[in-house]
C-alpha cells in the first residue's frame, strides 16, 4: 500500500522552504507564496464548481426557478436566512408528525451571525451575503486542503485532493448558503495548523468550527489527537512539555460546548440542545436506523437520492479503512472518525448523510494518490466523468429531488 511519500519529484524539502531563492520572511510574504503555490489547484476547483453552478442555473431558469433562491433559501438555507434577519426564536410544528417540532436552536450561530454582521457593512442583502460568505469559505477550504495534501504527499496529490473534493457527487453544497463550506474551511486550516504545530491557531480554529455545526466537534477531536501524538513523541525524545499544544487542546472544544450550554440555559435544561434535536427527529442510535434503511433499500424501492446516499456512505467506510492502511496522520484520522460516528450513527435524514460526511475531505487522500499516479489520459477520463456526475447530481438534488438536502 502506498505510504506517506511525496509523489512529485524532486521531493519536498523537510524544512518547508523552497529549494532555491530566499525564504519568505514576513507572514504576508509566506501567505502570498502559499497562495501562489496553491493557485493552479484553486483554479481547477473553481472551474469544476463553476461548471456545476452553470448546469444548475440553466436548469433552474428552464424550470422557472431563480438560481439565487435555490442556492440561498433551499431547505436549511431558509433557516439560516431567518436567523440572520431576526435572530433565534422560530418554532414550527410539523404538518405531518405531531411529535416533531422544528426549533431554530438546532442551528449553530457562527454562520448566520457573520452573515448578519457583514450585511450591516455591505448592504447587498442577507441572501446574497450568505452565498458570498459560503463561496469565500469554500475557496479558503480548498486552499487549506491543497496545503495538507501537498505537505504530506506532494503538490500533485494536493491538487488531486482539491479536485476530488470539488467533484464529489453532492459538491453543489459547497456553493450553497449552508454551514458546510464554513466549517470545512475552519477544519482544514485547523488541521493544517496541527500538521505544522501551530497549536494555538489549531485550537482557536477548532473552537470556531465548533460554533458552526454540530459535527464541528470533530475538529476538536482532531486537534486533541494531534496534541496527544505530539506529547508522546516529545516524551520519547526527552523533550519538555509544550504548553501551547495543551492550551490548543483546551481551547478546541470550547465553541461547541459553549453553544450547547447556552441552549441548555435558554431551555432551562442542561440537555436542552439534544432535546431540541430529538424534536426534529434527529437522535443518536449508533447506526441502527442507517442499517435498517440499507435493508429497506435492498428489499424495497425508494427515491434515487437515497440509493446515491447509501453508496456514498459505503464508499466513505471503505475510504476510511484505506486511510488507516495508508497511515495518514492521527489528527486527520480522528477528525474523520468522529465525523463518521456522528454522520452515520445518527438517526433520521438518511439522504443528508453525504452532506454530514462532506467535510471529511481526508477520506479522499487514497483516491487522490491514485489519481496523481495515474496516466494523464486515465486521469483526464476520470475527472471528466466525475464532473459529469457532479453536474447532473447537483442539479438533481436542488432542482428536482423532492426531499431535504
């Protein structure tokens, strides 16, 4: 099995500095150099996502729908828009199930808060601002994903990793007014900070990820795993304790715990957040409902999106096993493991599981290695085929499928 060795030649210098020329000195110079290195990967990512948006827009106009409304107000996007406009306080009973009560406290606050704050400065409306924030966040996440792949395996794998992330069947979510782009940006930069041992940055970014989505706690798990691995290595080498690493581990889960405790205070119940989620029909049952739904899909019939979701979940499990055998860094493994435990182990909203797993970009590392090592013609066929799938399926999910995304 291919292990953590650079694919490109010559190999990447261990110091992280260019092989020739003076090293960037200031933080700004380092950022510019990093962005310049990532520019080809970002251009490819923007191209594939733009293709998906063009396909969606064309069908939306054909069907008499406005693309902005689909991207900004579809499903959860409407809830985030309402929180950005009016704050928390919306409760909507289900029209079909008397036990279900939709409460906006289920949605974490960072994304709508940022949208509301920026809308007061740039008066383009909360819908446009929500989409703009998501687009900026998804480009930032692609940048960090490239840096992670390039640091571990070389630039070709970094570029392939970004490309595959943008070619996921449900990658249209990366350009919607959803929290996944924002959380993935915080997660990717936090994990990159772990790999480069910038522990306070890693912990702070993990805390921000925890304020963005319920599964943002997975980033804190990745940071803590990285800290423990670093502490073990330092102990074996006889080095002193790194207080910055432990401070980062303490900071990392604060965002997630802070919001959960705030909801508990608002509802008068320490477990208030989990009860809010349960009233949405979302609870944790260790994957039993997912297994029952797989059985239902095998023995019965259902919507096309459910079968695609089942295939993506199965692929995620296989890719996670390959990540273990390829021995990717422990921080990345821990991050993906917690995302999978939350995404697959939760009951309800089976068709949303691919969205819950989308931030687990390290799962794509084995496929990125294979793509980077493939012959150019083979790689081109694979990329064009995946682009066709993601354009079709993204349009189907948002403009045709009759279910929540």
